């Protein structure tokens, strides 16, 4: 019991940070309680500087080069989610201190310009700045962390974090000449490995079988299909009015994209087991247990808790911590298994304190390793 009470005290420090004094008298003082999960507690005004998420919207996620966004400019994916954040929260866009967009494949300066154009198309005044960040697969999360850190530091009270990728427009490739010095440094050379080969390395090094990966993929699609059928994604997806061009006739057709087109509701382990390895002749990574290449965008609105409360906006989540940890490039997919414990520790929590983890499923082998 004493250990449980000690854990409650740690958790309560998150609910009642001593470093956040408030001029307003507290309504209720938080304290450790041995009554269990049924014990009620109330927050107080000392949480004014919490960084909270009050709105989150995304486009549908579509297959690159053959999905609903194959003929859509990248910046036109951002515009509707930017507009949704403003329209649905009744936010004055002039109040936004910064917009940070995580994006990977496009040339940096070009994509930054496109994102700035998207903000202007969406109605933001030219006084609202924008920047892009690139931390590969976690670029959107890095954008959230950057905005949260700036709000916590008092640089501004309201910010937008977004993510954007058009893999139709920008494919995975290296431009320019590779420095020959890379041949003298094996780890540097491993930075050039395709993701699919790093996936094979993880499977081989840590004993993750093809069957396990196919089972994880089938279960992922089952969950996604069930969620879509139940309307779980309806509120978060912003319909996008765009066009699609018939590659044979050149005919343009106006369409509205409002549903993910990569969910395979009827897939099974039996079906997935028939697919050939995609990256290595004797490998275990296939088109079925790895993510599709995709087009899409998403954005979240963050602000101080006291600002959100003043505006009467819902608190969807609280930003507590963030961690970025490097790993061996040859098995880069194990990153979440190292970064998640670091982020949890930074919040003075333990893994067992967390009820639900959401992990990038770009490669099922990475998810399986992280779950272990």
C-alpha cells in the first residue's frame, strides 16, 4: 500500500506542479489518497500553464500515385485542416503565435514556401509565421513538441503543429552525390539503407518471424476497418474537395475525399502469407505487413490551459513530455522502444502508469519489437 501511495504522490505532482503558482485561491488542494481509482479529485487554477490540445483534424490518408490525392498539390492538403482548426474553434487566426509543420521528403525551402502559402490560402494573416521541421518519420510529432515547448517557455500562448506529406509528389530518394567518406564508416553507411532493409535487420537480429508480422498486419487492418465502420474517424477527418485525373484519357473529375483508402477490411493472415518479400529475396517484410506510401496532412491546435478555459474550448489532451533518442541506423525501426520509456521517465511516470500506447505502424516488425 505504501508503494501505491508513493506512486500517487508522483502522479499528483503532475496534477499540482509546485512551479506553477496562481494568484487565484485554490478551490481544492490535491493530496495522496488510498481510496483507489474510485476516489474523486479536482484540478485547480495552478494548472494555468499546462500546454493542452484543444482541436485536431486531418485529411483522409490516401495511397500515393493512385489514391484520391494523386493529383492534389501538397499545400492543398494543408489548407482544409488549417481552416478546420480556425472555423470549428472560432479562433481568431491573428492570435496564433507560430505554425510548425513536420514534413520529410520535399526539398526543405520549397516545402516551407508551400506550407506558408497554405497558411495564407487558409486565411491566416501574413503576421503569423511558419516553419517546417524534419525528424524523418516523427516529424509531425516533433512539430507538436516544438510548439508545446515554445508555449511552455512563454514565447506565445497559442500555436499550431501540423504534418504534411505527398509521396505522390516527392518520392524517397537521395539527390546529389554521396560523400565517398561514407565507405569508411559503417554506421554512417547504414544511414543510407532503405527502410525495408532495416526492417529485415530488426526481424533477423531480434527473432521476429514473418508469421508474427502478418498476424500483426491483419489485426491492424481489422481494427482500422472496425473503427471506420463505426464512424470513429468521422469527426477527425476533414473532407477535401479536389480533382482526380484519368491517366488514360486526361479527363478531370471533381471529387470529395473523406475516407482513408488504404484500409483492407477483408485481409487475413492467409492472404498476407501469399505475398512475396518486398526488399530481400528471403526476407519477411512485404507490401502487406509494411505501410503503404501515402498522401495526407493533419494539424492540432495547442494553447495554455488558462487560455483554452477562457475560450471555452475542450481539453482533448495535455502535453506532458517528449523524448528523441538515437539508435543504430541499421535497425532504426526500434526507435519507439527506446524513446517511449525515455518520454515516460521524463514525465516522472512508469510504463505501467500508461493505459494506451499509439505507435507508428509503418513496419509491423517495429511495432512488435516495441511491444516486447
